[in-house]
């Protein structure tokens, strides 16, 4: 048996194999942004993964960006997530909550009427996002956070972590890429601050580091992961020197003793994100983006990563692990139902027949 199918530990997390389900926003939350029974079914169907990283979850109402995305704020949301974690645990799986504060990647129509859109600087992202009310709309212009407000935003990550544990999650992951709040602080294009959270790389890295410290303070760093993609241009993100930025961030994060770093590689660029993370983070890596069975087997076998995460392959293949074991063909997903409400294109992809 190849190493990909063998158990491992990442900090305090026990994985029964090294095939991780990557976080995927699917916009199926209920009316109060609570996880529904259908979401519990969806995650339970995929629990044979060694680890599931949940879809991005907002830690505070201001952190919501997209329509029908779930939160970890209210008792109803905690109760909804409890259904999800129970379903995953009943099937023998492990699941962490991805905390995703969208910052400026938001639209007022997608969040509560009293929830603001905030960011390191008042710079609107170029581009549009979907709203249920009016279709595609330009991104909001954010309000720049005052220096004295930032500790409160950092503390929200700690509070959301407490609720994640109350809801039965095995750990938490900080979403540190894709143009959302921690990435907005890290990057020169979105962070024009002149206080201790802006300017040189150690100052731009401060917010992400403090958010991780707040998450680790709840019940240890060995239940906490960090997701990164140095140089990622998604959601109008730009940084003058992503290599330097992430060298600084990861060198500081290294001392925390996190469970893992979840690193997304970039294709067609000089910067090798996996090599950078291996060198500067030093701990266990989950690698991602565009892996198939063969390449995943190879990278785990030679010790280049502790585990590999798969996003799109899990959409139409709830039993991805078994299909990999059998060398079975993978089903394709329907892109039209990625973000539509309801079970269609969500919980109706069948597992392979037994036998
Ligand atoms: C429908 C969809 C939703 C996604 N939502 C998230 C998310 O909430 N958080 C996140 O970190 N990445 C998100 N991603 C990115 C994936 O986790 C992953 O990095 C990407 O799809 C590449 O992996 P793959 O080649 O295995 O699909 C999403 C991807 C897809 C396809």
C-alpha cells in the first residue's frame, strides 16, 4: 500500500489517510446562515477523507462576503455545525473549520444590514461578485479599520475558534489567501497603512500572526492550521514581493507549533510555494492545486508533503478515497450547480456501488 492511504497525525489531528478534502464554499447555508441538514449529509458523505477542511466560515457578521455562506457566530450556527461534525465523526472522519473573513471582498446585499465592510485600507477591489438580489455587482468600497479596532477583529478569530470547538470541530484553519482579510493585510497592493499593521513585511504579517495566536490561545496551536498561497493574484490581490512577505510570515509562524501549513502552489510562475513553505514553515505540509492520484502518491511517498488536498475531485466523488484505492474513473461535476441552493449538484452525486 502506498503511503497516501496510510494514517498520520498533524499536531493533535488524526488522519486515517493523507487525502484531504480542501475547503469549498458551496453557498447552501440556511436563512440564518446556519448549516442545514443537507450540509450535514454532504460532509458526512465525504468523511472517508483523512481530513475535511470545511468551506470558508465567517467569524463575525462583517466577515461575510458571499451570499448564503455560513457563520460561526450565533447559537443556531453552532448547533448547525454540531450536526455537521456529528455526521463526519459518526462516519469515522476528522473535520476542521476554515475561518474566512472576507474583508473587502464583499457586497452589502450579501450580509446583514448592520454589518460593515472593513479592510486594512479603503481600497475597492476591481471586479464583481454575485448577489441573489441583483446578480453581479461591483465589490464594496471598504472602510479602513482604525488601529484601535484591529485587536477586536483579531479577537473574533479566537471567539470563532471557541465556537468551533463547542460545535465539535477537531481543529480550525486560518484562510490566509485568495484576497481575503489576512491576505489584504499581508499584501502591499491592499495595505497602505502607516501604523504597526502596515509598511514593512513584519508589520504587514502582524495581523495574520495575531489571528493565529488568538486561535491557538483557545486550546493550543496543535489544532490550528494556516492556508497560504504566496503570489496568488485572486480577488485583485497584488504584492510587490510575495516571497519576502511569506518568508517573514512563515518564519514568525514557525515558532507557534501549528498542526500544519496548507499550501497552494501556483503554476507557470517562478516562485515555488511548496519549497518556500517547506523551508520557512518547517512543519507538516498539506499541498494543493491540481493534484491527481499519481502526483499525490509521488509527493507523499518522497516526503514532500504529509498530505494532499483535493477540492474539485471531491464534488462529484464523495468516495474519492475508495475510487483512488480502486483506480476507478472519477465522475465530473456540473459547474452550473456549484453555488445554487438545495441538494441538486451537492448531495446527489452517488458513491460507487459496493462490491
Ligand atoms: C467551488 C469552490 C469553492 C471554493 N471555496 C474555497 C473556500 O471557501 N476556501 C478556500 O480556501 N478555498 C476555496 N476553494 C479553493 C480550493 O480549496 C482549491 O484550492 C482549488 O480548487 C484547487 O484545488 P483542486 O485542484 O483540487 O480543485 C474553492 C474551490 C472551488 C472549486
